[in-house]
């Protein structure tokens, strides 16, 4: 049986809203684990974390400000390739992650979190959150938009595309972070992207928003 022969189950508006709120909150909580342990992830989130580590003592800006700003140029590609509905959802998701990540820093305080646990739990939380967003036709901008576009048009799994690009960003991080932090970050990136790669395959999930 072909995928196109299966009936598609439309998501209801409240389901989209719930998925966006929970997905972005999971991602923000994962980012909180990473910032506490001074770890890095890939995509625009990784760049935002790296900039916050390098400049927070000067500018006072945290992850949320950088994450929102870095994603601004990618909205053109989102509109051109994915449409206005997808772009507006993505804009809202990025805004919520930026907001939740700043708020969560004050809501959640860690007395002690081992770096290995922070990498695995943070990566898992972000992967689950992103999976929820992907399944409701939403992304977190930047490289995620490119990964989803390549999957939709060429059948390349979004998780594997993301994994390759994350590897490049983590290599750059070697010049800014201690080697052990980069190693833990790699484990977190593997956890995040394997969750997406194993659960977000073309044709497996046919819910439509």
C-alpha cells in the first residue's frame, strides 16, 4: 500500500497549539541543561549558545536573544520553500523557545548536574521537542528548515542532514570550548538527532496541520 493511499488525519487547532507549547518548552528545558554544563548543540541553536558563552559577560545577552536574531535571515527561505503557514508557525516556535529559555533560567536551578547527564538528557529533551514540532509542520528555523526541505523534496532524512551539519559546528567549537565539553556535546547531538532520525521518517506519520 502506498502512503498516498492512506487517509490523512488532520490535526485540530488545539492539538497544534499544545504541540507547539510542549515542544518549545521541552527544547528550552534541554537548552537549560546545556547552558548549565556549558555544552553546545548544532544548527542555529548551537551558534546562539556559542555566542552567549563568548559574549554574555560583555553584552549580558543570553541564548534567547541570539537565537531569535540568528534565525531572522532564514525566514525568506522558509516562505519561499515551505509557505507562509509553515513560516508563521516557525516564527512563533522560535519566539517561544527564546522566551522559555530565558524564563527557565529563573524557574529551574541546578545545584549539581554531571556533564554526561546534561548532555544526554538535554539532547533527548530537545530531540523530543523538535520531533513534536516537526510532526505539526513547524521547525526551529535555520538549518532545521533546510533539513525539512531536503526531506520533503528529496527524501533525505531530516535527522541525518542535521547530524552532518551539527558535526561541522561542533568542530568549530573545538576552538572555543574545552575538549571534554565538545565530547559531551557530541553525545548530546547524537542523542538529539537519532531521536529525530528514528522517529521522523517520510511516510511514517501522516497527520496534517
